[in-house]
């Protein structure tokens, strides 16, 4: 195979590298490590982190694209397919390959709507034909129900065994590091007495294992979440949409963050003409309807793609460029709210005694901003960023629904919802595509918000001071 470099993939892996480098650096800096230790003590925060990590793993597997190698051509020249796949596509190949003709309900073995079926002897009859791939070898619905139950129980048992082995292995490593016995460490984790919320982590992993095990076994024989209009497996579409949601949320936030932090703090700290310029900039930007600006930018990119087809060797490259520019335009239009919040906070902080003293002693403005202003507004930045992440994931769905979001060939929750728009109006109603998109988006956004609340409480200096004062008063 040969790797296919995409802009989105490169930016995502760069973000992973930067995050890993920050974690390595923060671990060696006591003032940076202390807040994250408090995050690690939160059960809800760590459970949410495990769920987000599961989504991130699926998204990262979909961020490695390649062309499969075909049989060698004349003279042994290597030949590669024109189709671009990802590692996730390779893992989910059975789901992608087993496409039915049209709709089928979750775990069904027959089509969802009546069709005219030709019987032996040339007779025609209206009925529900058997699906081509789902439930092969199952004579009727009773045999299907029995098989689904057995596979669900077997999958849950396999997930439980895998979780137990991983939990015992990890607990043994913790016991060895702490110099304690295995039984004692298991008891401490079960009672929630460890410094890190390992109990919440293990319980979240158990929940994921109990869901993933049955789904994995059932997906080998059935369409767990049904199929769409063209017979594609909805579970496959939902898993492929995770990459788009994560990219929209993270890259757009990273594009927006420098504008909001730099301009918002500068406007509040320096005031005067700097404040006037920044206020004029975000007031003007807010005066433009954001949907129209996004639509104009996306359509301009689409015109460029259509007029320069020779610059793209595959459809995935065109979809990748459109997604990148969608992230850029969303980032450029979404920084104003956070900048306005930071401006107000900086106006308040610059009047505090310790900042006035630093100015009187001649400390440089840049040092005052980085050492005093920025740490005291990071909780606002963090909670706003995560809320924007959630909002951007939902915004992509809305934009794709109205036709100015991601490329129609790219899987996303927005395209799934757009496809479900007409399905909900047909008779019988096709509900599972919309339900799958809703469930995945709900889990992703809820986990992000729970983790944001935990990190905000750990980073907000006012919360820490209040907690210390309360502890001192109790004593």
C-alpha cells in the first residue's frame, strides 16, 4: 500500500503530537501538574475522558489513508488502487461490503417494506423478501431472536472477560508501583480510595466493553443499526462520521482560539485605541449573517474544486479540502463571543492591586499578561472552548442539512440527518438513521461537557480559593 497524505490527517496528528508534548512538559512542572491531578480525582471527569478517548481512537483510525496495492502489472511494476481507504475502513470492511438493496430495520432479516417477489412458476406475490447478507441460515424471526440473544450474551461475556483481564493486569502494575499487594490495591480501587479515580475509569471501560462486545458479534451476522436507502450499514456510517465531528470540533476551535485570546485580552488590558479597533472588528463581523458568510466561503471553495479537477487525484482529497476550509471559516466567524468575554475579564483584572503593583514596578506588559492575566482567564477559555466544540459538532449537522456543510460524499452526522429528513416522512417511517446520529452525537457532546466542567473547576483559581477557605472554616 501507499500512504495518501491529506491536510486534515496531517493537522490531526500534529494536534496529537502537540498534546502529547504538552502532557510530557506539564508532568514535569509542579504548577502545571497540580490542576490536572485534581482533574484525575474526579470520577465523572475521568469517565467522560474514557468515552472521549474511545471516540478519539475511532477518529484517529480514520485519519490514516492509503491506496491498497493491486497485483503487479507488466514487468513487475507496482500498481495501486484508485480508491483511497483508511485503517478504519479496513477494520470495518465486512460492514461496508455487505450492502443490501435498500432499507432494513435494526437486526432484521427481511426488508423493511413490501416488495413484489417472483415465486416458483413465475407467480408474483407481495411480501417482505429476505435480506441478502443479514441472518443467513436463520429460517424465521424466532430463530433470529434466539441467535441475537445468544450472540448478545456471548459478546457481553467476551467483553467482561477482556475487561477483567485488562483491569487485573493494570491493577497489578499499580500495586507494583505503589509497593502494595494486589488484593489491597483491588480493595482500594473498589472503595474509591486511590488518588486517581481508577474506579470511574474501570467502570467506564466496563460499560464500553459490555456494549462493544455484543455489537461486534452481532455485526458479523446482522445490521445492528439497520441500513439506509441504498443499503449501507448505518453502524458503519455512524462510526465513519466520528472523524468529521472531531475534526470540526477540534480544528475549528484551534483556529478560533488565537484570535479570541490575543484580541480579547489585548482589548481589555490596553484599552484605548486597541480596544476600539478590536471592538470594531468583532462588531462588524457579528453584523454579517454567519450562515451567509459560511455558505459563500464554502461555495467559493466548491467552485475552485470544480474548475480545477486535475489538482485532485481522488474524491476524498476534494472532500478533505472542503472540510478544511469549512473549519477555517467557522473558526474565523466564531471567535467573537470568547473575545468579548475575555475583554470584560481583562478589564476587571487589570484594576486589581497585584497587577497595578506589577505595572508600578515596571514589569513588561507581555509578562503581566502571560503570568497574571492569562492564568486567571484560562477557566473561561476552557469552558467556552468545550462548549464551542459541542456547538460546532451540532453546527456541522445543521450546515450539512442545509447543503453548505461537508462534501456530500463525506460521512458525517449532518449528512445522516439530512438523509433521514425524507425517511421520517415516508410510510412506514424509517427512524434508525436519525436515532443513530442522535445517539452518537449525544454521547460525544455529553462527555465533552462533563470533562469541561471538571477541568474548569480544577483550573479556576477562584474555585480553588473557595474550596480552601471552606476547608479551613470546617476545621
